[in-house]
C-alpha cells in the first residue's frame, strides 16, 4: 500500500500531546490523518487532516470513525475495545490489537498476563471492594505499607497510591483494585520496544526515570540510564520477552523496577508512544513517533541508537494554579545550548497537568542532568 501523498488514511484515537507529536511525523511523510478526541480544543486539532469530536468509549462513535480509515492506532488506552474487535472482524487493521488493549486496560488482567507468561513482577492481590482490603488487614493477610492501584482508568499517577496508614484508605474510591507489595528499588527504568507487522524488533536504550514524590509523575527521564551494563542488558531482555508475549505491533513501553538485589520487575506497560521516549525526538536517530509509524505501517524499523545523551524534563501545572496557562521565564531556557522546549497546546492549566516537556542534549550525561535541574528551577507553568 502506498502511504505517501496518497488516498491512504491513518486514524488516531485520542488527540492529546502524544497524537500531536505523532502528527509531526505524519506531516513529514505527507500521510493523511484522521483524529478522534472528546475535546474540541485537543492539541491534535490543528495538525490533522480531519478532526472529529466524540467519546472514545462510545461504541458507535468509534465504529463510525474506524470505518473512515485504513489503519487505526491509539495515543491513549481508554478506548472502546468492543468496537475495535468489531472493526477487526470487518477487516480493519488495528494496532495495538483489541485483545492486547483489553488486557492492558485492566491492571489486574495485565498482572495476570505477566504471571501466565512467566514475566517478573511484584507480588499482588486482587480486591473487588475497599471493604475487602480492610478485612485483609484485620486478618493480617495484608499489612502496611502497600501500593493500591485502581483496576481501570488510571494514568499519570491517577489511580495509584501508596497506602501507609488506615487514614490513607479514606482517600481511595470503592472500586475493583489490586494491591502490590511496596518494592524496595534502586531505580525505576523503562525500555521502549518497537515491533512491526513482520515481527522485526528493535529496542531503545534503557532510560532511568525520576518521579515527583507527591504526584507520582515522572519529573526527569535520563538516557542512557546510569546503571551497570549487565543490569541494562537484563532490562532489555525482559522488555523483549514482554514484547514477544504480547506479539504487539507498534511500540511497547515497559516500565520496570531495579530492586536492591538488582532484580528487574515489570511495573506496567503502555502499547503506544510513551513519556519515557520523548527525548528520542532530539537525542535518537529515529524518534519514537516515527518508529511507531514505521511499525504499524510495516516499514523497515529505524535505528534506535542515541546520537547524544538526553534528559527530558516534564512541564506540569504548578500547584495552586488553575486557569489560562502562562509559561513563566520560558525565555530563560531558550538561551540555553542543547535545550528544546515542547509546548503541547493545552490552553488550561491545573496542578500537575502535563503541559509540555523540555529535552536537554549533551555529550556528557552529568552535565545534561545539571542543565535539566536549572531548566526545572527556571520555567514555571502557572495561570494568568
């Protein structure tokens, strides 16, 4: 199939920042795109050829949209899987496929998948209601501290909470959930695996992630990870084994813990471009967004090697600020060598909302980390 400057249409479910950055690549190759998002003001609106407003969880809306395009992909997991299954039965190419997406949407199903495929992950228990957790604590089959995760609809720290006391339980909703052992880890790592329709696979270098202690959001992504080569190799092998188990097409971001004993445990996966891969735009020969296109359209996969060390700084809404966004002191970081800001186009800010990111590239990873700290101290995402 000729994808370039042709009648071919690529459909994207979700119109947020990931979709916006994917559209930068589709425009480079002159690939016609259609985007569906529930928000009239989604970042993808200005970059797509056709933009539709609609609920991604609505069966009929997703079906109608999917029938307009030749290949369908996602930039967010929370979409109607039943519609995707029906589209697949009609012969539509959907990547990631509906079965895989259904597994990943539910964190309990996701954890059971790891167990069934002998993939290392933290021990966990399943609960249907909050009262069951309280009963488990009362009978001493569960003890503080532990990690609580909503089975569905969690993202960017939402739906995840470290539970240390009874009072922490007051803040969680009464929904199906899982409880994990609190892993004593040295580092949080991630590996992005690209796999095309023919089954050709490539991995990006292991990255190291530093998280905000309160929001449970990534603040810095560091590439290459500052870990021994044997640990990086172990993480890459587990990521590739995970990819093989899912038999996915596209990208699979595998988030992992490096324990104090240097074991690697899978935390979660995402079957799409991922926050941990944003720095590839400036730092790699092939960005994760171009690679996703290459994989789902069955082109040859590009080089995943880094051209230079890179660090990504997340730009999130400052605490205490809600309303029309203003990027304070952005001019300061524009004067810094090797620093590139990406503004996502969201007009409204709120505490911890992802509003953009900044990439820092440098031959010296330690110097890049110092600049990243300076960037973080300089720019503020506030309301007017």
